[in-house]
């Protein structure tokens, strides 16, 4: 029998027993987990003709492309907790920065822990857990200390004025080791982009790819020791700091511009976004709602250039897997932690309940399980990855101290027409309300409920068949549709608050 490795791109006694459920002749499956920050499905394999993403496209041709996958919350720290615990934010109460995983579940068995307790070696390279904004890594999840690299990174002095910038301070947890650090808002803003003529490994993702290659070579020498390796690429997260050659892949006059730059008509105030993360970078005009076309075009150009830079680093890993003759026995899963607004509605970055912030890419390559070059419209959530990996590894359904909200996608991998759920569920808290969302094939219903007054409830409804740009909230005009989707929402427990 051929045994599978697992590649994910992008303390409980029962777990070791799961390994014993495998036959004596069956070797454990390896896991290499790759996560990508701020990556939306603006990729060639998802139909974006402007995107230069040959390696991600190659990966899609090797496996199953999930066309309707959604994060459970469009915030990096929460989305990564969703992935690594299998629990939604509304279940754990972990929505924002500053709360640690163990604050919610002291005895949680994270995805890498689950494999560790089954006898695996587990390690992390790059951004896996969100580190920064007061959050730290989870030491219990890894066999050896994680190998981090920078997220906010500049090479040109003019990008920072040679001073610590706001976002650098946040992501480096500077408050924890610089006692007299001024308030973050008093620190200078760094540049939103730079494009020096440098080699790929001058920036973090290039160095991460090199380290992954070195580790794969070492782990290849230990065929009797199964491993779980998590790898995090940071681009296309801001700032768009990547080598000039990736900017040169695009004609700035041909990058896709936003089609609709207004708030949705009839959108409630708590659903609307103003500023936020984008305001922390130069030369973003403070307090401005819709940017001039020249600035919008530059930012979109930078996002695509950053995506292509990350794609090239993925390509280096894929080339090494081929050199090591690992493709035939490797399952690959490629995941983006959440989407990204590129000027649609006049919004930037994430932190909303709208489509562009929550729709994410997911590609799974599973030799002998999934047919290469196929796609599925199955509505999928980030939390589904945990039980999918444990089943693909032959470890069965995970049983852990924390709830596992996800469903295994293995039936869909075997038959892309198979349906295991009729909706995706996600949430985002804003303005004193918790917004719980149900995404069906045609609609998204968002219930905004006042945290302090549960009787204060407002709804949004969008019809993506007839209004893909979310130009109008039609909740008041479509009470029958609202009632039908509210019934789906009622199947989920109320959101937990900490």
C-alpha cells in the first residue's frame, strides 16, 4: 500500500488509541501545513485573469479546488484559532487580540497537539499562530520552539525614517519589552509598500521557504518518524514589501479596480467599515473614505505583486517536494486565513462580515483519495480542516476537550458533488453588536444582535445571484427569505462572549 504525507498549504488519552486503530502494517502519514495571510481567491485557478499565480494554479490542477470556502471570522488571530482548535469564534469567545487560546480552553488539544499525541514530531515555521498585539505562540502545540520570521518588514530607510513604526511595534509585541514605549498612535506610520531590487530571501517569505526546504530534507532522512510541520507565509499582508521583479509582473494600468465603492444601501451602521488597519500606513490619507484612483491602483498593484511573490516561494517548496520524490505520497492543503477588501465598498483589509473579507481559497491534494483537477461548490468553513486532516491521516474523528465544530471534507474529496452541509457560518463583532452570518449558495443573512440588549436585533440580506457586489440590503423586502435563513441560524447556539 502507498502511504500518504499531508501538506496543509496555508493531553487526551484517546488520541494515541486512534493510531492503534491503524493496521500494524500501515505507516503514519506526515503533515506539512502551509497557511497564507490575507489571501483572497484572486488567483488564476479561481478565474482571476489578472493574477500571476502559476504555482497555486499548478496545485489546483493536482487536487480539489473548493470554490465556496469561508473563514469563521475575518480576523487573523481568531481565524487561526478556528483552524488550530476546530472551534468557531462564537463557540470559544475568542474574537479579538489580547485573549490567548488557553484563556478559553486551558486543556485544548490543538491540531498539531493531536498529531503529537499520536507520536508525531510537530514544528512551526513562519506565521502559524498570530503573534503580536499582545498574543504569543502556544508552546504546548510544538515539539520544538517555533521558527518565526518578520511580518512587518522594510529594507528601505525611507519606508520608516529609521524609526520603530506602529505596525512593527504591534506585531513585535514591543509593549512587552519596551516599558517606556509611547502610545502606538504616537509612533510613526510605515510605508504601505516598497519595491527594492533585491533577492527573494531578503524578505521573510523567501527565508521561510528556504528553511522549509532544509527541514524537509532533514525529515526525509527519518522515514520512521512522522512529522507535522506548519508553515506560514505572510504576504500579501501589508505592507506590500516585495522585490521589484514581482511588481514588474503587472501593468498597473490593467489591475482590476473596484466596481462599487459605496456602502451597501440600507446597511446598518455596525456593518459599515471606516479606516482601521489601512490607516496605519503611509501615504494613506487619514479619515478619507474612498481613495483617489491613483492610490487605489497602487495598493491593488501591491497586493497582486505580494501574492505573486508568495506564490513563487510556494513554488520553491513544490519543486523540492518533486526533487525529493514526495508528490506521489503527499496530501497538500492550501489555505488563506481570511479574505481582503481591495476598495470594494470603499473598504480595505478585512474585519467585516461581507463577501470579500470572508471568502477564502482552499485547495486539497489527496492522492488516491481525490481526483486531480476537480472543483466543488460545497460550502466549507475553516473549522472543517481539523477533522479532515485527522481522517486523511487515518486517525479518525477527533475527540478533544474543546468542541470540534467542523465536518470532515473527505466525502467531498472522494466525490466533489457530495454535500455535507447547506451553508457556511461566520461571525464578526463590531460597534457593540455581534454579527452572526449564514452564507448559502445564493444568499448571506447577517443577524446583528446588541451584546447588552438581545432584543435589539438588525438584519442584513444579500442576494449574490442578482447582486454580487452587495449594493443593497434587501432584508426588509424579502421577509420569507429572511425567515428561512433565520431557521438555519437557529440551529447554531448563541455566540459566546468573554
